């Protein structure tokens, strides 16, 4: 039924250990002529079935989504979606009730959907495929989502054009692939208001960054609230102001939000107003963060450094490390004595140990004593497969700076 990938002797070990990637160098031969995104079955040298996945002509030749030989149909994807949905119920990110009505439903390999992100925003799901294989499963996955959510599903928006490889992304446009009411236009109801731990946020999945919000920082924003009362806070790379809103809710004396994007600054101001009305405790600046840190003589009690990924691949890792070091040097300089630093990296190729040592190097350059209070990662709705540690992309440290 599907093309066959036969592995070299010994290369089946990683598959049997349930790692979801097969590298091109592990392949002995191919039976059939699969193209990018085609479903293939993987066999060992003795022709024993190992797994099923999507094929790609690149370094990662197969991304596995099943270790059982079966037909890949609507029922297959429905069962996998149900497992992911039940996990979100277990961790209390349930479909639109209570103080949280936005969460990640599918987190790539962490949920057995390599190359796919599904984010839920109070009835609206943003579908974002990073591989053409997952994008081609769209109709089956949408059918499963409609069955799981029923009448509570308002819309599904495909935002894959900016995440698919270039040869595919230029052939598609972002669009609504399902709306509960054919006559309803979501364009006129964006931004869309959601709740996170009781805080209100406006989501623009059509033109906003990523799928519209950085859901992975939910738990870390909540932790920040424990430290922000009475503090002067700087939220750098603030985007829509998640950390800013939490700091203000916790009773911060003042909060400054900085982002190079003017659109982001407009959104953070809207979110602050949505939660607190007019307030003189918040100011936002559309400015490059490094320039702001270098020119500003304000000292803060609490600083958040949450930059975008500095490295998308191994070749850029060295430059990324230097970038993180320079940023944290300037951040530490701007902390008052006894200040708290929340510092993050979301670059997958910069692992936790390398990030830690980069921050050590920054602290040594500034010459201040620093203690680690917390080591942070992404929220539980961004699960990591035990067999795919690469899925743990978000690293964070909470530091006490003397």
C-alpha cells in the first residue's frame, strides 16, 4: 500500500527505542518512489515492520507517527486526537470553561504528530503545519476535531504558509478551513478575547506572531506573579504583553514593555487596558531591546529576557550563543541589587546545558554574584516525548542577582 524504507543493519535500534526521526544515512534502500510528504512504511534489514511515517528528501528522511502497521485514515487520526485532548483534560486545559480557555492541543512529536501544531483559542483552532506530510492530512484531522469538539468548535484557521518549506508555502494561502457558521466572518471579530489564569488577552491568529500567542509561557508567567509585587519590572521582547499583564495583576509598582514591533506594542497596550483600564503603572516602547538596555539608565527589580529563537539550525548556534550572552550581560547590568532575572531561550539547537553555561559567562563578565532560583521549561500542554528529548525546546532560568 505504501512505499517501503529498508534500514541498514543496526539502524533499527533507534526506531525500536521509539525515536520518531529516521535520518537519511540510516537507509539502505527504498522500494517505490516516495516524494516529500508521502506515507511510507519502515522495515529493518530482515524485512520486519518497524514504523509508519512521512517521507522527506532531506537529513531527516522519515518522521514517524505510528509504530503499528495500520491504514492511515480518519479513524487513525481521530484516536490520536482523542488521546491528546484527554491529556489536556487531565492537566485542566479543557474546552473553553474556567479560568483557562486557550491551550496547545497538538505539540508535534510530543503528541505523535511530527510537524503539526494545533492551538485552541476559546473555540477557534489554529492549524499550523511545518511539514507537507502533515498539511496533506488536514482534511482527516479536521474531521476528527469536529467530532471531538462538536458544536463548541467555532472555526479552524490554517496558518501554514509561513511554516511549510518554501517550495510548498508559496503554493498555499492562510485561510479558514472550517467555520461553524458559513455566514460568520472571523476577520471582523479579531482580536479574539481569551482567558489565561483569569487574565484577559486579545488574540490575532491571522496577523499575529506564531499562532497568535505564546502559550508555552503560561506556567512561567504565573511564577512571575509570585515575584512581581511592589517591583519595577521590565518585560523585553514583550510581544502582546503576557508577562506584563501578570506583573501588573500581581501588584508591580511599574511595568515597562519593550518590543521592536509597533504592532506588538499596540497589542500590549490593548491587553493592559483590557485588564486594568487606564493605568499609569505601565509604559510601552517600540524599540530594539539591546538599544533600550544600553541607552536606558533605569534600574529594575525584575527583568524578563524572552527573545525569539536566535538559531534555527546548528550552523547558527555559535552566533546564537554570543547573542544570548550579550543580551544577558546588558540585562544583568540593568538589575538593581537583589533583582530577579527571568531569562529564556527557545532555540532548539541551544540545549539546556549550553544555555546555562552561556548565562554563567554573562554573569562572570558583569562580575556579580548570581543564584539560580528556578529552572524553567514549556507548559504541560507542550508535552515532550520521553523518547524525543529534542522536543524540550524552551529553556529558562530564574536568577537572583546580588
